[in-house]
C-alpha cells in the first residue's frame, strides 16, 4: 500500500526567484507540525512538537515557472511540491503533487527555540518525539477508546538511558499495535525491523499466503485468477503498468479491475501517472459494447487520491461532492480541524460511462481504494457496493523521523462525506454483504460476490 498509500513525510516550498513576493524566511504549517526555512533556492524543514524538533528534509527549487504555481521545489528523491499562486506576503497554500488537499503555511518570526539545537538521539528523547507526535496528530484515540496520556506515562517509566534499540522498538510497537490501523507503522532499517498495522479480521487471506510478500507473489495472482479462469470472456487488457485492467464478463458487461492507485506512468511522477491513466480510460470507455460495468477494488492497496477522482469523473453525469478533507489542527483539542478542502467529482468531456455500475469492495480495499469508493457514493444512478466493509483508512500518512533514524507514520486527516460522516476504523459498508475469498470458494474456483454483481446487473 501507498509504503502506505500517501505519505506527507516531505514538504517543500519554492524559490523567491520565480515569485513576486520573497518566500525567504520561516514558515509554519497549519496542522501537520512542520516548520520550513527558505533562503533563496534552498529549503530546510523540521518536524516540531511543543517539546521536540527533528530535521525533516532539504530541497532545491526549480528555476522554471509552471502555470498555476508560484514556485516549485523537488527533493533528491524526485518528489514534487509547489506553492499555489495567490496567497499573501504572510501566508500561502502548499501542495504535494498527487494529494487531494493543500496545506496552509504562515510566516513566523523565527525557527522555534526547541529546534536550536534539534532533539538529540537518546532513548528518552526518541520516546518523547514518538509519543508527542501521536498525541498531537492521531485522529482515532477516542473512537478506539485509547487513553494515550495514560499509555504514555506507563511506558515512559520503562525507558531509561540504557534502554536498547530492540527494547525501545518493542515498547513503541506495543503502544500502537492495538490500534489495528493500517496507516500506522514504525520501521528501524538498521535493525531490519518494521511494524505495520491492519484492522483485525481483514488479514486472514494475507496470512494464508505467508504475509504481504507471499500474498503479493502468490495470493493475489491466485485470487485474481479466479475471475479470469471462470468468469471473463476473452483476454483481460492491462494498462498503467498492469495496475488497471479491463475485460468482459458478458458481451455487454465490462469488468474494470484496479489493483492500486499508484505506479501508473513510465516515470514515478504524479503527472506521468495521470497521463497514463487518462489514456487508458479513453480506451476502456470507448468500448462500443459496454452497457453495464463491474468495478473490482477488492484487492487494492492505495495510491494517489486524485487518480480515483479522475476515474469517478468518467462515470459522472452531474457534478457532486466527493469528500471534504480536514486535518487535526490543535495538539490538545482532538475536535479542532483545519478548514476543509472540498473535492468535487466533475463530469469529464472525455469518453465515459453513465450506465449501471456495481463495485466490489472488501477489507483489502485500502486507503486510496477507499477514497475512490467514497468519491463514487454521490453518483447518480447509485453505484451498488457488493462484498465486505473496506479497511477503514483514508488519511494521507503523516510520515515522521526519530532522532535515531527510525521512521514512523500515522493518520492525521479525515475525509468527510457530504453529510459530514467519516468511515475511519470501520470502513465503508457494502450495500449487499457477500463473504469474500473463503477457503471453500477459492477451492471450488467460485466468486460469489462477482456472481451477485452479475445477477444484479442482469435484472437491470
């Protein structure tokens, strides 16, 4: 999944050389816990809490202006960030290429005192960075009935200057493992250790194939092969580096399988992937025989949310609200959020499909697979969901560094439906419940969810 799906571990701003107002100085994000210092074409960023500060990144600015952008920065890994045009001398909107929202940044007088110097690498300091960050940004403590302050106090007593890295990792993993959250993780590369959460009850199929490496190698081909062997007529066509696939279930019923919302283009940039996706959709929705459609995202580990919006736009006949995205804005008040970014589904003028659609979902519909599902909930006519609840993780992953070089991630945002509802934790429920990938069905080569979808479309 988007490393997890989407990570906002890195952010950057752009050089004053391509902007009429100088960006030189220090800026602080609204929510997210970032502080940036810009000097000409150089940028440094820190991850800050009230008591800790860890260096995040450095980045270099582009020298060529791009329409709609006041300026652009790139990291050495090739990640693209830009400041939108508009704003004022003292605030701007920062955008990570491929995200579904902006981040407001405000000019401040100086780098926080806690950053001079940054937090030193000791077991106690690493624990402090970890626990403070979760307290400031995690979105589901109340829903999951976790008293983080009490949990922190209990585990802080276990940490001393002599705590070993292995012991510290065990403590941190033990604190977040009960959250059952697929957008939570911690990794220690030097020890070759990593923990990633997953909602209980959704990992049975993955465990059957020996965990994620085995599942990707053996499990996915076997489960996806059930459709191809028994239900598809003719070959399945593959697009976007095989992540988007299309075939026919009947002469007039199309089958669109999306296994991720990432890795679409010949280059790793969002723009390259979007171009590849739009070309694929032009081909798919130019199918002259298409009268009904099944969309299968039962195994989808996420990616970039705007790709899902692009697909939804090909299915829409009227404009509607996909979701409103907000982030935690106050370290103490868990009910205080940044102003919402409204993401609309706008009908595309390119080839599309406005007829009956059934979507197949399940516990391995994760992250961007879920925001895609949410983006289609307002479509008319209604898209019927068949299968099981999705995983229940929607936020971009707020990636963080520890002074010792470890990394961890957590969700700090919510995606609200038009009525304000969120589906974090429990996932989006199906309209029609059908058990997925049971041992008996796999052994028999059957796909009851797909059979249900076909029966429903036949009645229409």
